[in-house]
C-alpha cells in the first residue's frame, strides 16, 4: 500500500484527510470519533469570543436526485467558552498524539487580541493554527472573518501579529469572496504565513419559499446571506487552489477545501497543488466513516499508478494549468457517435442544432432505421454533445492528427507584431 503520510508546513499527518473547521469539529467528542474513524487531522471549530447562534441555520440544494448538491449555513464560530474548548483540545491531543489538531482562530483585528489567544491555545498542545479570514456572514458584520480577509493589508498585518508570538505553524484561511484570491494569498505569505488554506464558504442566499415568501432558511421570518459549500463549489475551489499553486510568490503549502466528497476529488486537489485536503459537507451528509472509502480509494489509485507516496502526486498537474493565451489554436478534436450504443434519444442533435454548430445530421440507413452522424469538417470539438448524452461511451471526443505546427494566441500576436514592424520598416 502507498504511503499516505503528508507534511504540511511542518505538521505531520498520517494521511491527507482532515476535517475542516465547522460543526463536525465543535467538540472533543466529535473530533475523537473522527480520529477513531480514520481522519488524519481536524481543524477545531473556530475559537474566539463565544457568540449566540440562531435557530434554523442550515439549508441545502438538491439537484436531479442528488441530495445536498450544495449546502448553506448561517452558523457562526464556537458558542462554547474558550476554557471548555481548550480543555477538550488538550484531552483529545493526549488521547490521539499522532493525529493533527489545528486550532482555528478569529478575534478582532487588534494585536493584543491575537497575541492573547495564540498563547492560550498553544499551551494545550495544538499542532498548528488556522487564522479564519474567510467566514462571510455574521462575524464579517463585526469586522472579522471575510471583512478582514478581503483586505490584503489586513491579512498581512494580522498574520504578522500572530507570527510574532506563534511557536507552531500558521495557516491562513482565505475567503473566495474576492476578485483575485492570489492577492490575499500573497499578502498572507508576506505576513509570514507557513501555509494557506482555501476556500472558505461563498456568499449565498439559498432560496425563497414560494408559498410563504420567506428566505431559506429564515429566522422568525427574517433571512440573511450565508456561506455556500458542498459539491457544487468544487470547481471554484479547485481553480483558486490552482491559481495560487502556480503563482511564483505564493511559495507555501496549500490546504485544499471546497466540495471534496470522495477520494477522486481529493486526488484532483493534490494534483493541482494542495498538500492535503479538508472536508466538511460530505462528513455532515454521510458521517465520519466516509474517510474509510477515501483512504482505500486513494491507496488503490496510487497503487494502480505504481506511485509509492501520496507526496509524489502533489502539484503534478500545475504545469498543465495556464492562461487561455497559451492554448494551442491548431489542436483539433471532433465528436464521433457509436451507433451500436446510441439510443437515438436525439439530445445531442437538439443541443448541437439549437445551441452549438449544427453539425450532427439525422440520417437513415438502407433499411430505414434512423441514426446520427457528425459532420467532422464542421465540428469544432466543443464537447457539448458528449456532455448531454445520457449513455456513457456513445459519443467519443477524438483527437485528429494535425500537419500544422502548434500555435498559441500569444505566439500569433507576437508574429503579427513582428510582421507589422517589418512592414513599417519597408515603408520607411
């Protein structure tokens, strides 16, 4: 079996699977149950001045038969006294010394507040600290969470304050509610962060009840925006991880978060530059024991590839992630329909005819039986037909050989610029 151990900024973990700071890590009882199930680490639910939570605080979107495709919450940080949390952290770490406990922290943007909580938390033996600059609701209205996380100078300054006194690695958790997450990630690095984690939840309103006109969820007829997570946010999170992983000045490990529901999701995040991953919604949906399938699946995947350690796949796809201007304009793929497996539902024809490039013809053979065929000379390889097809393998996207040399948009523009210079010189 492959070695699943990771080291994230000096924090050694038996596997890359951590629970994210959220309701599943609210108490010692829960975190200990998680460690018994096999989770390598847990980021304790955010500590700070205890708050009062509202009743009715979760909502979910179900889509096409899938429950909890997206999840929303308006729950805030811990509602339990700091002393109680610290006692349970100490007891949990003593019982599970080889598992990772990272304390998530959030206080007012004041140097003395950060110094005080860091010292108190590190006394009970945590393996690291995660600074919560991401929470988009409730705490943001109080000047914390994403209110700080959206301002690079505040991220840098508060990270620096923590690093002044911290003796354990400092991870900065970033908000996705910003135009360019690399700006705040770079600010965290400038402040001395040992690692960054992303993404926290996305601003969202889950829905409106069409009978009562109340928001979903509502509290006595009033609603507020919350944080969106779950499988639906995975593409957004994966992109932000990739952008930071390929950024030359964000040279610290990344803890990937956002819609990770199985080992395949985790492997994608690792390939895109994450050293480890954090999971929340999937655990809330299915319970702590999902980590067993995650561990087995990742082990089997690495074994099938002949890879000895999970550390060997970290970042391997990052060089393949680039800008649009670096893509080969002469690369060509086309759709081909397998008439043996096609069920003639015509969804591909309708999608192509109405919304794409009108290159799928409805034909009949000599017996009068209908079939579909792609006019490859008109196909642009957009993938739409294969996406809407309900039958796996009925439509394949096939790469065509090309006698034309690869050419990117950037190369094309450079060549046109050089040509223009030559013409100018000739005129002169």
